[in-house]
C-alpha cells in the first residue's frame, strides 16, 4: 500500500506539471491569435486603457463548497458567446493567501494583460485590495457564501467521497467512513468549530489577523469589504436570484445566464457524494461555539445585504421574479441649445 500511495502521489505531481504546461501553452496560443488579428496594433494605438466594457475585469474569489463550480460553469459556457476570457487562478495546494511577490504579479496581470480583457478570473483566493498597489482601475469583485454549517458538512463529505464532477479522483480522506455526526460526537478535528472559520477570512483578505480564528477585527473587516469592495455577494440557497441580478448589472458577461442556469445541463453539475444531513444534536453542539456565532453573523449580514439589493432590483409575480425597468431619468438639462 505504501508503494501504491507513493506511485499515486507521483502521478498527481506529474498531472499538476502537465496541467501547468497545458495552461501555459493555451495562453501562448491565445496571445498569438490576438497578435495575428491585429489586436496588439490596436492596443498600442491607444495611449490609455479603454474605459469601456471591453476593459472590464471580474474577480470571483470563490469560497470552497458554496456551489462555486456550478456558477463558474455558467461563466465558461457564456464566454465564447459573449466574447470574454475565463481564467482559473490555480494556487499551490489551494492556498488562499498569496506571497507579496505573487500579489504584485497577479495585480500586474489583471490590470495590464490586455489580450485577456474583458476577463473573468476565479479561484480559491482571499480578497486582495488592489488600491494598495497604486492601480487606477480596480477589478469588480463578486462572490457567493453559504450557511456555515451546511458548507462544512458538504466539505467534510467531499474530502471522503468526492463528487459527481470527477468521481474517479482520489480524495484526501478517502476510506474514512465516519459520518459527520460520528465525528462531532467523538470531537474529531475535521468537524471542529475551527473548521467553520473560512468565509470570514476569505472576505477579510491578506492580513494576518484575518486568519486568526475567532478574531472580531477580521469579522468587521470582512463586513466592510463585502459592502465596500464587492459589487454583489449572493448566497448558495438563492443562487438563481444571484445569477439574474448579475445578468441585469453586467450583461457584457452574463447575458443569457439566467436562462442557462434554468435549462443548462451544467447548472447543478457538481454534487457531493454520500452526503448525509447532520442531526439536530450535531448542529446544536456546533452552534454553541463562538466561532459559529461569528461565521453565522457574517452569513446573516451578507444575506440581509443581498435581500436588500434584490428587493430594489426585482419584483415577484405569480411565483416568478422579474427585473425592474430603469427607474430614473434626466431632466432640466442646461444650457439649452
């Protein structure tokens, strides 16, 4: 078994190297195609970056197990039709915190990589404040969060049984048959309250205090960033409404997204296997922790904000949601010619 595990590890490392090589090749092909089409000449003719829609960059710093793959698949399905690029931010071991040098490289790529614009970046990366790097135009941040216990339960079973997206892939905890309830009852580390601490630091960002479990400062910073730095933050439980509002606000990227979500084959593609809902006793035990109270506080804050935005954007009629028409206009325009 040791020999087999060693061989599996080597295969996974080789697969990672191959994926990176393929990604580099794809980037070179795209850049070459743009060069052949004369895009580089057009860009060099412009003395400053375009302020139009073709200069837009969206960053979706997706939190694990919040239906992020389902949503990202919509972006992939629409990118050809709506003419933008989708790029996955693949960090080593899914580390959500970048080194200072990688932060600089990433900011430079996002702001100056003109061949990729308009662009939709996604990956398991915590919020990065672009203003610290002196850029003139920041990207648009969006995100989705989930009930913290539901998210933890989904992640617990995902590590053991995977999902229907890549069912043959070996998972880190594969072979461990212990249910989430049994883990909570035994006081296991994989279901400990500390494992709930994820959505707050993802929104808090690249500060050390963000990753101190139970930090009140991190909670307040996460709330501040959600309100001030994100165009829209949805919730997994109301994902369709989130998609509809994005289509209304950013049609350059999401035109056709709502219909695709309702009828497309990939909308609910990724489902965790063997997931069993926790008992009321397990939920009650987790809810006694201060960490759950903080993560739940953040979730309720995000939900309230989302519902406030939705209430001013849509109306319900016969069980269906409809976007409101433009509700402002201009008048008394002077001087009159």
